[in-house]
């Protein structure tokens, strides 16, 4: 069955998504009771059949069903059902188990108004969520918002309180950063026309509130893949001094592949490359090995996803005209899932040096399924281990060179992580480590 | 050895191992009085044959004499076969009688003892875990040749044509060389050490390659010289056989060679099911199929992802599958007769190797069902089960590498309706799956499933065939690897 084999490779979508339900969910239909029951059953059974670990990591999944099914009769609407199902999935204590509101998902061009943009980019810095950048030309560019501002509240949600809750729940700093930045980002990507109020504190200590309006995402979007929705896609390529090329993309999706290939092919043979995975929540997981094929002249493994009955390797196959010079990869607490698989694989194989802050350890290949209510269930079907057998989920990737930006760096427009990577790339080209063959790799 | 042959999956290697086995037991003897089939009536030819007789007779004397060989009734060999670095060595016990009964016991590293035996009527094989089966005539012939310890007194019949070749030097030793031609026209060169008279080297052309066997560490056992170390080379493969012990004329219990009575019924039933499957599914008509073009849709029911798929196949095993999925783009997999390859927008180009390549080649084989029994020589009959309104009879099929899976046949139609097996997923992946075949339709006299459902805990993939065309012209260029 060779043709089936090809499709099997595409089963893992390593993307961490956090979507909040729009304010006005549709009212329950007449068949609500039946739909509620079927949705509950679908979620529980899907996990029961496909969870990658037959022991459920020690969780008594049958007992979990009884516990939450007992509360099901009291659930009066879809919002309540989402909360109940999310709590049930939360018992697994694993990432990539979520209920996505259908109203927030985009499957057609007409639905793209459901995901807007404010132009505000956020990052987890000094244990707070701060504005990392504001896109030129966006509505936010003209408002009293500045990189380095700490986000205190978004609408009625107190970010400090949320952070405290996460810390009390035992989340690592990287996980806190991931959850908080994803939460705020999802609000900042509300439907077009939605007004969002940000309360920020500047470096001077003064607080102010600013109202933003979500605008349309005019850039390219990924295509939906079955039940996996469409998303805005961004890819940035910059040519830095000293023949260093910089590549950043916001998600591992098909539309970025062309730009990535083109960039990797065009890096000068004696040049260097920075791949910035900061804030990248993942995407199609095989793209981690696919992109890495353009960075290698030999076959190597980036890791293996282990399922309940089988495993699939992330095998890197070298591509013609691959770039073989030095590579730096930038990560932070927003680098999740496929980003972590790629960073870990390149790090362990020695192909790249990793800079920045620890990633959150949220790397479970997952799938999406439409539920009877129309909402989407994201569920993990595999665990990922590096070639040395290290589980990425719950551990994350530790940079080879830890670099922590400060709020002052953001305010001043400095990027110490990128600076460190550039310094290393310059140094390593001046004093290359001897290769086993005695030939510089980039001369082949 | 037959076992090594199957592992190699190469007809060429088969012949090498047959040649080699002639050395594991005893060495064939050319009787001094045999007349060549086509001897030229000139003195030179007579002189050549006289020289050959001298070489062979000297060799026979060095072995211990034909009278000793003629007295042999039973033989027991214990050896260790190594297939190269990183591969487990296999302990092998062989028992044989002068009447032609034999029993090979191989200790497989993972699955324990594999027995291949012949009791004078049935040539059979069995492994407790993998199952049992009858040996094919070719396998049996190879096994028989390997334990023909009286071969030296039959060699005249084996090699009717013999030719003296110029001396050759191997590893600094000058060796006498004769070329032997068997009744099928196969040629072998034997190299003799003029100092000892012993045969120390064999060469045979197998396809474009040369197979060689080297004998050393000769020791006398009950008056007969045996090579205790044999090394066979063929291509990249090196098989090293170290003899641990040889014992002659220790009577063997006939029970050792007999097909266990308990298996006879199951063997017959398995054969009946497989024969019916081939007959009723129209598999025999596969011989008339030269090409096949299939269009369909693959749907991953767990994700809602639908993929358009087209497959081109051409005998013997050229293959190309193209898929186009939204959000993923195009992916292709193919085999052009030499290279198994894959290309996708997201992963680029790569070639296949190992188990993935074997799966590709096996899946590409248009006449695959006809070769099912040859590919999976070990079988087990499973209990009949009720599946909805039909009854299924199951057969567990296995190769010597391990189980190939459980295959279930409808007891009314004898169509293959379910397979529980493993599939290679990429260069280093393997998934346990259940494949259900349904919606059988007659295509040129062959019953093909138009719906295949693949199930694994992580997914459920349904392939629906939309159209099948057979014997349409397909250029070989269709299967050439795409790198961009």
C-alpha cells in the first residue's frame, strides 16, 4: 500500500492553537440535547481510541468520562459545553487537546473576517507579556502603544491574575509565557471590526488604556486541510550585513514553503542563515524535516513521533543545492510544537545553534475533527522524541546560548537574541570548526 | 542455504547459496571413468580429460577416498552462519540420510527454531511462532543438494561437460582450474590446490556478478576431510560459515523428518483457501495485465482531509502514485525499476531504501497476489470468525523476517476482505493497520476492491477507486523520478 503510506506521513499537525469563542455564540438548537450527547461522546471516544499512550499517562480516562458526563445534563448551551469538554480534556494534562469554536475558524475566503489583526505583536519578556512590535501601517501604529509596554489587562481580563493562576498550577515560565501570549494574541486577532481595549504600563510606570479595532488580514492565508482551518501566513526575509540572511515565518504552512526554499537556495555559499522561530506556534509537522532537507547534505533523523500502534520518523532527506553553511535558530516561549521539533532536531544533530529562551514543551502531533456541534476538536495522536530519546512535550528545547531580552531592549528596538546569533555566525565563519572530512561543509 | 536465499530475496543469491552448500556437506567427485558428453575426437581432448580425471581423483583421495564416501549413511552438521557486521549469526543443525531425507534446524534470532525437512514424501517447514508450509520444488531441490553428502560419487551425472582451464593464481597460490557444466547449462569453475589436492575455491557467474566460495580450515572427521570454514561472496553480501562439528553414521530417528500429523489438515485447509482465493478472485487473469491506471480519492476520516490520487502501474513493477491534497499540495511516489523515490512540495525529493523500498516494490507488483505464497512461505490457519453476515477464515502469513500479517477471506467468495498488517510510513516509520477491502468489481476478469479502509488508532483512511483501466499504453518515462 505505498500510496497509503504517503498520506500517513501527513497525519501530524503540530500546531498549538488558542481561539476564544466569539462573544455571541449561536443559541442552542432544538436538537441540543442529542447534539450535546453526541458531541460529548465523540470527544471522549476520539481520545479513547487515538490517544498515543494506551495508559493515558496514568489518567483513568473511563473515570474521567463518568465524572464529566454527570455534569453534562446541566449544560445549557455550546459555550458551557466547550468549557466542560475543555475541562475534561485538561485532565490529560497534555497540550494539543482543545475545543475550537467553529465561529472562530476560517474555511472559506468569506470567513476570513473572523480573524482580524491589530498590528500589535506580543512577547513574554521579564515574566510579563509586553508589546514586542507594532506593524507599520497598522491602526495601532498611530496609537499610544509602544514596544516595551507591559500588557496589564485586555478588555476585562487581568493578565497578572491569569499569570498568577498559571504559576500556582505549576506551569513553567515558558508555558506561562506561551499561554499568556496565545491568549492575548487570540484577542488581538478577533473578528474584523471587533474593538479590543488594551491596558498597558509604559517603562515610566504609567498605565494607560487604548482601544484597538481589529482590521482585515490582507496578506496570504493557508488553505484549509480537511478540518484544519485556514490561517494568515507571514514570511519575512531580510538580508543582514556580512552575508547573513534572516528568515522568519509565523506558521509551518504550505504557502511559506516556496519563499523558504527560495531563501535557502539563495544564501551565499560563504554566507550564514538565521531562522527565527520565535512566536511560531507550529503547523504541518513534516515541514520541520522538509525545510531541514534544504540545510543538509546527508540523511539524518530529527526525531520520531510515537503513536499507540506505530511510529513515524522525522527523517531529513538532503536536497540539491542545500545551504550547508552555519545556521542559527531563534526560539522563545512562543516557539511551540513543530517549531520545537525543528529546533530540537537541528540542535541534536549539530546542524544549528539555538539562541534565545527555552521553548514551552508543547509538541504533540495532532489532528482536528469536526464535532456534531460544528466546533473543532484538536487531539494529539502522537508523542515526539528526539533521536536521543528526549521527550519534547513538557520539557521543551533549551537554547545552546540563552539570551533574554528585556523590556528596555524592546523599547529601544534592540534584539539581543538576533545580535547574539549574528555574532556567533560571524565568529564561526572566521574560525570554522574542523569538519570530519577536513573540508568546510559549505564548500561541497 | 534455502534460508539465506529467502532472506536475500534474490534469485541470483539463491544460486550462489546452492553452490556454496555443495561445500557445506561434501565436495562432488567426478568419477574417473565418466565420458564427456561432447568430447572432441582428438588426442588433445583426451589428454585434457585425463588431466581433469587426475585432478578430480586426487581431490577425491584427499577427501578420504570414494569408498569412505560410499559407506556414509547419515550425516549431522552443526555450524554458525554469519551474514556480516551488525547482523545476528544463526546456529544451524543439519541432519540427512543417504536416502535423501533431511532436516535443517535454523535458530532464528527473534523467532526461534525454523525447521525445513523432507521425509521422502513431503518437504515442509515450520516455526512455532510464524507457522508452517510446504517447501516449493525449487527450495526442496536446493535443500536436497545441500545435504547430498554422497554427491562425489554422482558428480559425473551432475556435470556432464568438463573443461580444463589455465591455472589461476589466487591470494598468491597457483591453482588448477576446471570448468563444469551441469545439465541445465549452468557453469561453475572449481579451483584446486595442487599441493593438497583439495578444492579451495569456486566461482560462478550469476547475472552480471561473480559469486565465489572459499574453503579453508580442512579437518579430518571420521576419515573424511571437511572444510570447517567457508566464506561466500556475492556482490556486497558476505556469508561466513563456521562448522562446529560433523558426525557421520549416527542413525537418525525417521520421526525427525516426518511432517507432524497435526499440521496436515491445517496445511490442506490453508492451501485450499489460498487456491480458491486465486481462482475465484480471477488472480490468474493478472497474467494478462500489462499496465493499470487507477483514479480515486483518499479520505482521512479522522481529519476530513480528502486527497485526489492517481496510480500508474506497469509490469513488472513500475509504479507511480500522485496525490493532490488541499493545504499540502502534490506528493508523488514511484519506482522506475531501479529507484524507489518520493517527492513532495513540503519535503522535497528522496530515494527509498530498506523496508520502505521493499514495500514499494511489493505494492507495485501487478501480479502480487500470484506471488503471495512464494513471498510468505510460512502460514497458520486462524479460527473462523463471524463478521456481520459473513464468515471469515483467517490465515497468518509470515516471511522469515517475521509475521506479514493476518489475512481474512470470505468463506463464500474467497475474496481477501481484511488484512491486519504493518505498513512502512516513510523511511523510518511503521504502523500497525487493519485494511478492509470491499465493493469488489470485475475488471477484465479480476475482482478488485473499489473501497479500501485503512484503520489505525490515529487515523481512518478510506480509498475509493473511481476508475480502473488496464492495458493502456504507458511509457516508461512516466515512472522516472521527479526531483522538482
